[in-house]
C-alpha cells in the first residue's frame, strides 16, 4: 500500500488518532511516533539519511515505549486498511455508475467477459458447453495468524461506517470516531490464546453467511449477461458454484480437531444452511401474497399441500390462519414446516415428522413453486424472489459447505 497517496481520508483519520494518542501517552511519545512515521515514509521514498535516523529513533525507546509504538503502528495500519477498503468500494460503485451511464458492462465483470467472448465469435452452443463444464469451489480455511478479536473487528467496521460523516465534517461523527479510537487503544487488540476449534468454525460460518446475498447476484448477473449477448438463445445455467471448508476437518498438525469436533462442525454447517432457508421462508411469506381469485395457481401445487397435510395432520393447523385462496403463502408455510422438522432432526436423537429426507426433495418443491408462477404470468416474481432461493438451494443445499477431511499432508 502506498501510504503517501490517498484521498485525504487516511490523513484525517491519522489526525484523530494522533489526538487520542496524545491524550493517552503524552505529547513527548506522541511526537516521537510522528517522527517515526515521517522517517519511515522518507525511507520508502529513498532519502539517503532516513534509515539511520529511523534506527536511531527506535533504539532510544525503552520497552514500555516500544510496546506503545508497536500498538500505535498496528492501529495505524488498521486505519489504512479501513481507508483502502472504503476506496475500493467507491471505485467499484463509480465504475458501476459509469457503465450504466454509457450502456456498457463494468470492467472485469461477468457481463464484460460474456460479451467479449461473444464478440470474439463464440457461438451460443459453444457457450452452453462451457457453462456445463464450469465448476467453482472456494474453500474456507482458518488462519492461526489472524488473532484479531471480534470486538476489534467490530470497532474497525464501525469506524469504516463513520467515514462519510467524517468527510462531511459532522461533529457527532467526529465525537463517535474519537470515542471508538479511545476504546480501541484501551482494549486488547488480539486474543491472548488461540480460539477453540468450534469458535473458528462459528467464525467461518459468520463470514460465509454473507455469501447468502451474493450468490444469487452472481447467478443473476450471468443470466442477464447471457441474455444480452445472445438474445435469441435460451441458456440452461447449471449449478456451478459450491463452497468447501477445512475448518473443523483439518487434523493435519491440529490435535484438537477430533472426530467429535468434526461431527459438531457438520451439525453447525447444516444448521447454518437450514437457518438460511428458513429466513427465505419468512421473507417470501410476506412477499408472495397473490390470490387464486385474481390469478390461479397450478393444481400440482395445491395437490402437494393437500398431500402433506394428509401425511402430517399437524401441518393443517399451521396453515389454518392463511386463506385457502393464497396458495403460494400456504405452500411457503408448508416449506417452513418441513424445514423446521428437518432442523429438529439434526439434533441428537431428534424425532420429527415431515423432515426432508434429501435436499433434492426440497429443491423439487421449490421447482413446483417456480413452475406454477411461470405458468400464470408470474415471471417477474420468479426472477425476483423464487429463482434466487433455487440458486441458494443448489449452492448450499442442507450442508452449506463440503468439509475437507485432512489426516496427514
């Protein structure tokens, strides 16, 4: 990272950090820190006398002062990373705006790649063959070197959220920033011990769960790009994206990853997937409120509801408050019932009636929902609400991510 070039945001953050540092360690040491930073920049710029002067400054520090300087540098680089992340987001948003204004795909995007391949002469049938072979599987790993505490990450995230108010010279934003920097200085920045394996698993699931919103966007961007480049052709976009994880399954050099830990990891990943699908149920239940009195649903959908109510009578009570004319809402409530029963069956000795035996049965139910809407002028509803869920089910299933088991390297 070039620490001498930024849009001014980092400089303003450093000014606020300097103010907090002076309050915490005094003027003398704060001045020393500023000299160290300036000399480091001069050394990087190639000034011949910068390095010996920098070494001299560092050698004058006692142990307590050195710890304070190391802590200050750690916070400085955290703020530099926060600024860089913000700049990256701004650049991407600017590119998106320019591409929309000019009617061209954003650089380095899926759309640009598809259109370039089309312009280079790739036929629709050849593109379909490539799609059928496409497989992408990012794998999550636990990094022992990442010792930063969750509370520290939360503070840095809040500082990133405050950047617009700082740039706008908001007094309230400045006060909150100074308070957060003070808390950051006075708190433990890293964990004293390596976290338990299941904490690593939960942390991995936490970060991976952000993909729940991103995955449907990837599929939608690809479908839109294909339609734009090949308007006369209908593509079948396969499920090409999946995720893997080493966390909780990598025994190589990690004696705490036992068979029991791996079992708990499987259960944690499965719970994360089911919780995601249940959230989709709640969202769609409030969205797809169409009535058969206005536009009919397919008989196959109603038959499926009736079949499940016959098989599991308790489901009828769950559906009773919903109008029988609102078949789609009733169907989603049925999905919710079955997913909850599936979730219950994950627990030790869990007994449930109505649990899905396989994710394929769940995906089949989602396809029934999709087909009924498509057959009754509901294409836009499918594209906005149902297809994203289908993509999620194809990507995450009931397992969320495959677990790599490594015994020896």
